[in-house]
C-alpha cells in the first residue's frame, strides 16, 4: 500500500507542502485584503505562458492517443522474473502472424504480489496490426492475441495473463465523436445556465467559458507534455474539470452579484470584484484543497490504472481554481471596462480596500453620469 | 426544527443504519457491492448485429428490436446452457449487444460462441440435366428446432446429436424425406457440412439424428482436440439455443483476470478511504465543530451513495471509473460545507451571535451551493447521456453523488449542528471557529 517509488515520495511531499502553503495563503485573507485585480497583467501573463507551453507541446509533441482512440490490442501480462522493455520489444520483433504495426511496451518498475502471494511484474504490450482488416480495424482478431501471448511466453518464459483488450474502428470513431459532442453540449448548457441564473447577463457566461477554455487547453497541453496516454477516462476528466471550473467561478460570481447589488453605484465595478474575490478567497482555496486531497490520494495510492485519470484532474482542477480567481474575475472586469453595460462612478481604488503602497490601477476616465447600476433582481439586504 | 433536532438526529441515524445494512452484511462482515467486470474478473464483448439474407427466402433480415431481443435470448442460452452463471447480455440501441461473462477469462472461447450464427440448414441435391452438375439447395432451416441433446451411439464408438422439431417443421421434414427417399440429404451448420446421408425411409416422427461424431480439432482452441462427447455437447448446445437470423461482428472485447480485478478494487478502495480520511481530518482541523459535523455527514454521504448503487432493480454497477467519480464527489461534497462554514466564520467575525451566524451561513451559502451542484450535475448528466460505457459509469456515480451531496451537505449538516448547539449545548464561539 505504501510501497511508492522514491520519485513518487518526492512528488507526494511536494504536493503536501504546496497544499499547506495554499492554506496559509488562503487564511491570510482573513486579516488583510489584497489588491488582486490590480495585478491583472501578471495573472494573464502567467496564463499566457502556460497556454504557450501547452499549445507548443501540442504542436511539437502532439498527443499520445490511447487504445480507446486508436484501436488495437493490449495484452497485460505478469512475469515471475523481471524483464526490461527492450527484452519485450525484441521478443515482439519476430512475431509475424500478423505483421505488427505500432508496438508499445511498458513494464512495471517493481514486483507486485497477487492474490495467491506470488510475485509478478506487470507488462503491458500495446500493438496494432500493420495491415488493417477489411473494416479498417487495427486490432488483433480471433486467435491472434493468444498466439502473440504464446509467442511472448516462448521468448520471455512463463507468463501469466492479467487481461486483454481489443478495440475496433467503430468504437474509436464513436468515442471521438461523443467526446467532442459531450464537450460542446456541456459548455453550451452550462453557459446558458449561468446566463439565465445571472439575470440574463451574458458577460458572466462569457467569463466562465473563457475560464473553461483556459483550463481545458492547459489540461490537454500538460497531458501532451507529460507524454501520458489519452484514453476515454480523460474525456470524463475533461468534462469534470469543465463543470468544476464553472462551479468555482459561479461562487465568485454569486458574491460579485451580491456585492454589486449591495454597493449599487457607490463603488466602481473593479473594486466590487476585488472585494468579492478577497471575501471568497479562503473558500476558493479550501474547496479546491478538499478535491485536490482526494485526487492526490487517487494519484499516489489508486494504482496505475487510475493514475492518468488522477493526473488529468490534478492539472485541470488546479488550473480551474486558478482561472476562476485570476482569469474569470479579471475577464469580467475587462468586459465591464470595454463593453460598458452600465455607467459608473469615477472612482479610483479606495484606500480602505487597496493597501496604500499599491498603485491604484483602475482610474476610470468616464464621467459620473446616470443612475445606479442595473439591478436584475430587487436589491438584497445584506445581513 | 430547533427543538426537534434530537428526533431528526434519531431519524438520520436510523436511515444511515438502513443504508449501511444494504451494503454490508454483518454476519459475514462482507461488503455487498455490485462490482463491474473490471473490479472482479471476466470477459466483456461488444457486438454489432449485421443484416444477413434469409437462407430460405433470400430476403434481407433487418435489425429490429425483435431481432435484438431474439439475439439476447440466443446468447443467454448459448453462453449459459445450464443457467447457473451470471451472464449479462444487454441490448443497446440501435444494433448492439453487450455480453458480460463474469469469471470467464477465456476470451477466445467466449468470442467464438458469440460469433457463431448457428444456422442449421437442411439441403437437398438438385440435378441440373443441362450442365450435368448437382447443386445443393436449402430446403429447410433450423428455426423449428425445439431441443437437442447429445447421446452415445448404439455401437458405443461415436456420439450423436438428436434434435426435435416442432409440428410444422416435422411435417415439412417428413415431406422432404419422402421426396428424397433413395437420394442424399445434407445437413449444414453455418455453411459447413456436418453430415450427408442417404435417406432410407421418410422421417415423420419429428426427431432427427446427426450421427458419427467422433471428435476432432477444437475450433475454440488452437492445437487442441475435442473428444466426441465434447463435440456432440457443443453442437447440441448451439442447436438448442437456436440460431441467429443475422450475422455478428465483434466491435470490442476485453478480459480482466482475478489478479488485476482484485488489485484494482484494493487500490481504489484504499485511495477512497485515504481521500475520505484526509478530507475529514482537514475539515475538523480547519473548521472545528462544524468541520466535525461535516465529516459525519460525509461518512453518511458515503454510505448512502454506495447504498443507492445497490438499489434492487436498478442496474447500477460499480466500475473502476465509477469509483474514481465517487472519490472525486467526496471532495466536491464538502465543497458546499466549506461555503457554509466560511460564511459562518465571516458572520462570527462580524460579531454576530452563534445561533444567528449559523442560520445566516446556511441561508446565504445556499444560492452558490445550488448553482455549483446544478452545473456539476449538468456535466455528469451529459456524460451519462453521451458517453461511452466507461464514461457512463463515471457520469452516473458523479450524478448520484451530486444529488445526495446537495442533501447531506445542507440538511444533514444543519441537523447535526443544530443538535450540537441546542441539545448538547455546545455554544462556545471558539468551537465554531471564531
């Protein structure tokens, strides 16, 4: 249960330190408010850097599509003695029935114990056939997987079958189609929900969707950078992150809306956003943290099958937490600035909110004209 | 609610206990969870039914719901001739069948059983006087077979398969054999000649024998042979299960060995327990008493969610992606509590009395909680609708988790906090995190 590789221990410790620091940082908002919206340039800069890294990796390295997407056959075998990737690759070379196309081999770093107490090393062999079948399939058929297994056993010695999987072209085609469809529908429905929920104000929906896009691109990009295999649970992870990102943004938006109604036109919108983000910071950190705790548990202790999935979610949810505070909220401010949906007061940051040494960034040049800000639902009393 | 918190807590306890007994058997100290193939062992095959011509009429048999249902029955009988195994064959619109065979790790045999159309044809020779060639024409098919069994032949050397025909078919068969007296008749199985024999006299009794089965190469296993008994039994099983009117194509298949299944289960349960444990510790450490009540609610949530997956009649199965979705939902379930308690703390810092802070905390956090759950719920629902099988399991557990967490995180936690505050008289501001 706790037999982690040394590198994993380092990773685990890093995560624990990182999460602890996040808690301390989140707690500090209890004592003082920060001018978060004043450093928008830095946040967008960090995100731009990550996006460049992600897109660059996608362009250069591309994605490592898993069996679900490419089709083919996987053999999972247990070997009683340690073998290396090269040994397995060599054994695969002279298998000719049928001729193999792609050959990918992964071997476990250490021995594992099965239910009978025997030691084995896990070997995963993923192959496609060189010549596609009549239907365009790349998987091994009928007796071919068994033949391959026997062939490997004759080269590597006694092997135990742990599992096999063959996926044909129909399934892979459908999976791709469904993945895109689900993603599109999810973004649309969630955007629409926010639009309706926030009194028909499209800027909230747009800001939330900007954050989703940001998270999804970073998630796919870092997956490509890590060279991990993209399989169907990844699609599920992608949609979960989209949902989570919206949820995270919605909580901040809720507070913005509440404060907006409370302060009316007394404070400029950027300041209202800043107050709201400050008030919800401790909550943002804590909700993300509880999810990350469970994900760290899955990643380090959930076994190799769930590791890709947990990795995707760790990246996505961290990005999601970052983006709802540092991308979604600033985007709202920018939309408000350039697409004036309502007239507002000429106010610079009030000293009560921004520390004196921080340069006030929002100096609205517009004139103080017109009535109070739009109010979708009657003004709520803050208790 | 305030004065009756005690009753509510009792009801809550009873409900939790009932749920607990749905998933846990105290006598054997065993968890009663319906596990998917990936967490135990077995084979999974997804097939597509493909249109095929009817051998008698030459018409194309379209894939309808009826054909699909017929195929489900045929597969059930073929894979499970004595009805003792837990084989699940699920039709999936428009033309799919998912076959799941627990504990079967011989994927090849299962695939072969599924792939066979098992069409029996009885053919008669037609002599063409012009070309002077004999062609075989299908005179009957196997739809009239009511049952088949294997038996040793009278000489004790070989085996034979006897199959019985229903009334129309036996009448048809009688006419055919009357016509063919003194000539040859051929019995074909999936286009392969099983036997041809001289018809000596008309057969009108409605039963027919395929004789002289003496074993041979096993089509299910490379390099192995079947004995006469095995071959006869296989044939009898296929015949009595009935034939498929259509062809079958395998789309996807996998097996999981007991080793791998047990390991996945152990790992995912470990991860789940650790996730739950750490989240509870964190909540108690950060939010004190409210955190503790949230932890209790979280444990209740876990039990209820697992019990919901066990509701009889609903075909919920716990798969590996499902467990991952569930562990994730534990992290998200406390989300609502974090929202409430943050608000509670804020109100306490502003100097409000505890009782007021509690009700404001719950009241003010509600819109955000609802928004969050609705958006996550939408996502999970879309996954369930549009996803492939693996993703669907994940979407379903996430959806069930989202619905329950909305209730446990608000109502249940509120009940527990009220109970602690009004009944147990824990009213110190510090214990509420001020």
